């Protein structure tokens, strides 16, 4: 049985953090013992788009230049993510959170006693 790895990154863009995560995901996907899943925003131009062997899950998030609107969007995105993960995550899943922004994933992983590996990049 393959180990399921579920990775999270809030914003799929062309910055350094998704670039490093891409390399890690591609390495995991090449290994036969892992079933790799990624939750991120659905920007098709980011480094996390179209990764072979990685199951992509759209996690809603919209960036806004207005701070108050950005906070509302951020909180809503984390609430929606938590609701999805409440039913998806299993205790044996390895949870990899790339940056501290997807705190909803960390909370549900802790609640479900998943193997939780946090990377702050």
C-alpha cells in the first residue's frame, strides 16, 4: 500500500517557495511508494501546475491588493480547506505544509493525528 502524501501551498505562482515545492513533489511522484496529492490555488501559470504523477486539488484562494479584502479571502479559503480535509484526511497520511499560510490544513491534520511535517519556506 502506498503512503499518501498530501501537500499544501496557498498560492500557485512563480515565486521561490512553489519552485522548491515543485522539485520535492516531482521527486516524491517518481518514487513508487508514494501517492502524492497537492492542494493549491488554480493558477495555471504557476510552478505547481501540470505536475506529472501529482494529483492536483483546487483550493480556493483569491489574492487582493486591499488588505481587508485579502484577510476575508484568506480566512474563507482556510475555512473551505478545513471542511474538505475533515472528510479527506486519514490518520496514516503524511501532511506537508509548504509555508505557514495554510493553517487550516495544520489544524485538521493535528485533529486527525496525521503525520504532520511543516516546512516554513
